[in-house]
């Protein structure tokens, strides 16, 4: 069972830090969500854990992080549910093609740059147990993923979620994430194929036959 008092202290500390830093960055014309992310970094081991390790371990002991993470995921689900309630699908009529094209155009350059970055990072962060192709694909996919909740938070903060531009932006981000997850699935298949005794076509044929039987 979680320590209720500790959990409430964590929530209070996070809310206060997020509100203060969010207001601070808003003075410089930045979205408050940027300040909220900075507050998370400040409360983590990068700053609080380095400047005041005793306070950090007292406020965020490792045994309590599982409950805090689960609560944060529930909050994220509720937030995205509210975003979905406010999204007017009528504004997307005739804009589907624009959303798809915009999404794929926004993926190409980050994916290419991530794959190029693999040329520099692969000899430093990986070894022969991971193929360069899988490493490059994974890095490209990681660079292509859109921070969907952050984008939704920005649009909500600026009152753009119920506009046509905001609806197309959300739709493009959704297509972006789906495409990135598909790329990640391909990466997993490539990596597992490199470790398996069968070739990629044989593995795909086996998967397709299993789905067909189901």
C-alpha cells in the first residue's frame, strides 16, 4: 500500500513547482507546459537529487515511484479524454488529406536526421549484438514521435483546440504517432529477425499465416 501522506506531499510539491515555473516561463512568452516540464527536471535527480540528495530521497523514495507513475498515467488518460471531448470532428471534413500529408512531411526530416545521427552514436552506444539497421531505424523513429499530450496542452492553453487549425494539427500529430509506432514495430521485427535462425520473409509469412487462421 502507498504511503498516503508521502503521496500527497509529492503531488503538492509537483503542483507547486509546475505552477511557479509555468508562470515564470509565461513571462517570456513561452507555453506553460514548457515550464511544467522544466519543473519536472528540477525535481528529478538532475537538479534536486544533485543539490539536495537527502531531500530528494526523502520526497521521492524509489519504493514510491511506482504509485506516483501509475497516478500520473491515470491523469494523462483523463486529460487526453477531455481533449477528445473538446475536439470537433466536423472541422476535419475535407482536411484528412492535408493532415496525412502534413504528418508524413513532418516525419521525413527528423527520421532522416535520426538515422544519420546513428552513424555517430552506434559505435559509441551499441555493439555487435545490435545491428546498425535496427539501431538507425529505432533512432529515426524516436526522433519522429510527436509529444502528443504536450501539443494538446499547448493548443488548449491558447484556445486553438476548437479551431480548424487546431483540429488539423491534432489529427496530423495522431497520424504521426501511429506511423512512428508502425516504424517501431518494423524495428522490433528487424532486430528479432537478426537474432532468429529464420529470415525476415519466412518470419513475416509465418506471422501472416497465424493472423489468417485467427
